[in-house]
């Protein structure tokens, strides 16, 4: 493929190189290649259409997230989205036109309207659990004329939100402002709030607050809004949001507008058009605003018994359409773990397939059997991007499982980024046999095809026969975990139909753990098709992937997805800039794909992020010269410090699996008085009666990697302990 320099591409697209660089930084239009030495960007002629579309949408004033979404859609859907966006713009213009008419009438002395009956103002200081969360640092106020909510952020966030609201309270206590002066009074009050925050933070911008307020004069209702708090109108049984978020990423530190120490506030100011009977609700970004069904309950959460059946997909989709959050439950979980999840997430209802047997831990929930063939109208839920979509519980290694709250924004961002990276369209048919209680099978494997308008065929239970059957019958994509691909690699020599079916697939994707290089090569040799890998986790969804049009390099997980920022850091937190394929660091990420919090665990949430807002993944990796990421293991279990070296367990495991006498391998470290840690290999031999010797395996690794990476101890097992996703449970090996 012939590539164009940024200058040549700029001339052909009639855009400036500066604009193209900006589009790259905003993840609107990525170059096909960036020279690692010079930093020069190169584009393909096929990107001209997207470049022009991005430019036109920018001129329309469309927000960045909306542009990314529109660019990922087929033309007809993109046209509908643009039409809907412009309708919203026209509606907002109409509001400003009415405001202008009001101002003209007031200034020219024309008769005003009769004073209206006092509106009913209410405030909500309740979260999903019924209390303001300390981590949100919220402050709320509801008085006779004033309604205000602020959500602080940063080290002095709680004080900042309190100071901002306190600066507005005089509006409720002082003489009522005249109707024609209500906007000015509110603007002055917000300026005072900004000064109060500035005094509190000493001019720093690492702490501040959002602020949304309504002021009522008896005939006029004025709104001031800055940040990502939310204001809703309840009218005629409908709930309508009438504020927009001033943010570019999910964290308040990245708000485009906020009250901080280093800038004067520039709030949105406008008059509302109230009617008798209206009710208004102000929420911080952490507050729940609507309950569409009594069975969902005050928590806004519904449990789903996530068996590998159609009813699970229908249940989760229905919960999301109803505006609630789904809590998928693993049918293999024990009673104690299920009891913890139910107590922690507090759903009132559990959805299940008819005939499914539910354990005693769920007896306190109302059971609703899912009718997958039933048809019902889609409810109007009035949800926002930040509302919870899923609460997925991570496996607890040192305590009970934690519920990762995944907002709708994160699901949309990940699925749209994958669609761009994998060239995923409505024409694709996905096949997989993944569990539906993890993000891999549920988010990527079910919601992904739905968002693209495509389809998915779930095997119920993975089998190589099922894979061959569905791929031969028109499926274009296969998702799996390394255990599944290992079984495929083992079956290929004796199954030509499987090889033919895999060779005809458009995309083979592996995730949830590293796919051994040996299996990569065996599959490629038999089918002519290479497996690509991606990297993600419950809290972040997807972070990186090998692109469909990129090099499917064995042992790597590709490059960061659009919108995702990734860095490697040393133990002291300093960033690693080397792209040498050798320097190991912890992966930290930020972007719209991140979770909101660990439910009811503000301590764990705070510990998961750095002071500057990056999520600590706990995974160790290196980056190659072209930016490709190669995972070397978990920081807690896979990083071995031996003889002054930092060694990743993953590369040693790959080397061991290349030995013809090794069926499975895992590598851990254990204390050593001389080396600090010694490398331990756990081996499942091909022939248990005649396993390869420890010295033979050590020499095998030393020749392929380096002498200091050879195992010092070899232990033999009948099988390696694995979880539901096929990951090796190394803590079970070491007894930690």
C-alpha cells in the first residue's frame, strides 16, 4: 500500500498539516504509520473520506466523542446521527432565541408575563446506596429559591464543592432579585464561587468543583452550569436532561470547564421556560436520577443469572434499555461469593432463563424468567453516558470480589474503538463460546455485535467441532481465550475441515491471557491465518489491539486503541520512554474506556489511580520500536527479580512450550537467599512417564533467551489450575 506524507495528504484533503496533527492527537484520524525515528506521519489515500468528514463535523461544532461515533458508523446510520445532532442544535438555538426575545422585551418595556405559581424544587443527595459517597466529594443545597449541587475533585475537592455552594447561598437569603436581573445575579454569584475556590486552592488547578444551580424569582427560572453535574426536568411523566457535560474524558480533572484555582469561571447561563407542576432535579456525576421500573429498585441494578443461553443476552440488553445496570452472576460461583455480591450490589430482582436452578444465596430476590421470544416497546430511560451499565465483579485474591462499575460511556468507547481497529461492520458474523459473566464474552462478544448491527452465534459450550461448523456456515470472526486456541492447535493436524474453516475467517482474536507463541505458529502454519491479540481487563475494558490491517505479530497485543492513552512506569512512578523491547514497566492507562469506581469501595478506587489520574493495571510490559506492546506478566505474580534482573514469566513460559516434551508450563518466583528470587517452572509433560529433565529444560531456556532466565527449579504436575477464562491461577501454585 502506497503511503502519503502528511504534506501530500493535506493537499489532497484540503486540510492543513496542523489540522491533521490535531486530529491525530484527538484520536479522530490516526495516521497509518508514524516513523519511530523522525515522528513523521504517513496516511493512506483511503483515509481521505474520513478526513473530510471529520473536518465537516468539526465545522458543525459536533463534540469529539460524537465525531468518533459518527465516523465509525455506516453512511446511512451516520446520516441519521448527524440529523439528530443538528436537531438538538436547533433546539438549543431556539432556547437562545427565546432568551433574546425576552431580553428585547424587557429592555424595550413591553409588558411581561404574569407571575407563575412557585415551582416545586427538590434535590437528591442520595446515591445508589442511599448516601452521598465520600469519594464523590459532593455538596448539595435546597432552599426556598435556590437549588445547587457541586461535585469536587482533587485533594481539596470536598472543601471546594462546599465553598462554591456556600458562595451561592446568599441568593436564597438576600432580597429577591428582580425578574430581569436574575441571570446577572446568578452570574455574579458564580464569579464569587470561583473566587472562593481560588482562595481555597491557592491558585492550583489540581483541585476544584463542578457547579450547577437553579434560581427562582417567582416568574423566572435561571440556570448556571459548569462541569459535568446534571440538571433534569420532570414534566408530564417524562424526564429530560437540559445540561451538557464540559469534559473531554471521564475524570473531573479533565473537565473543559470547572471552578479551579487558575481561571475565571465561564458558566453556561440561560433562562428556563417553567410550567406549573414542573419539578427539577440536580445531580452530581455520581447520583442516580431515574428508576424506570419498580422491580429495578432504588439501587437501579438488576442481577442476571448469566448462563450461556440466549436469555442472558436478552436479559442484559433489556436491563440496559430500561436505564438500569446489569449485575452478571457467574453460575459457578459458590454460595459465599454470591451472597457477598448480592449484599454489595443490592439488586431486588434476578433475571434468569426459564428452568434455571438458582442457589439459596438468591432466594431473597424476586425471580423473573426471561421470555426470549417476547416483544415489548423499548422504554425511554433518559440515561446519560456516565450512568452505570454493568457492575462486573473481579475475582478476589486477597479479599472478597470488588464490583467494577462500568458506565455506558466506557462500553460505547471500547466497542467503537474496536470497530475501527478491527474494521468490524454489520456484515460480520461472530462465533464464540465464551462465558457471559465476563466482559470478554458479554461486552465484546454480545454487545459488540449488537452495536455494529451484526450478529453473534454462541456455541453454548466451546468445541472445535462447533467452531468449524459455524465458520464453514458463514461466520467471519472467532473470539476465544488461549485455552480454546490451544485445543484448536492440538486438533488441527487431524482435522482438515477445521483448518479450512479457520483459513476462511476474516479475523481470529484471542484475549484474557497471553496466547503462547507455539500455538500462534501452529495455527498459522495449518490455516494460513494468524491470530491477533488484544489487551484489556474488567476495569478498563479494551486498551490495545493488533489492528486488522496491522502486523499480527505473535506475542504482542498491538498498539493503544483510539482514545486510549498508555504509558509504562518504573516502580518509582517515572515514565519509561524507551521503545527497546527490553525495558519492563507497569502499564498505566487513561481514557473513556475506564470504569467509574469499585462499588462501595472508595479506598480501593483511590488506590487504583495515580495522583495524576492514570489507572494502575498491575500488568508488566515492554514496548517495541514501532510502539507494539508485549505483556510480560502480572506485577504481583509474573515479575521475577532475580540476580539484579527484572524478568517476565511470560517469555520463559513461551520458551518452555517450544520444548517437544512440554504440554503446559507456568513460571513463578520464590525467595532465594543469593538471587533474591529464583525462577520456578511448573511443567505438565507430554509423557508423564518420561518427562524432560530439569537440566534439559534449563538449558533449553538459556539457549533461547539468556542464562539468567533459566529455571532453577522444575516441578511436575498432572494439570495446571485454571479459572473459567483459562487463566493459570498462579497463587494456587505458590500457595500465596
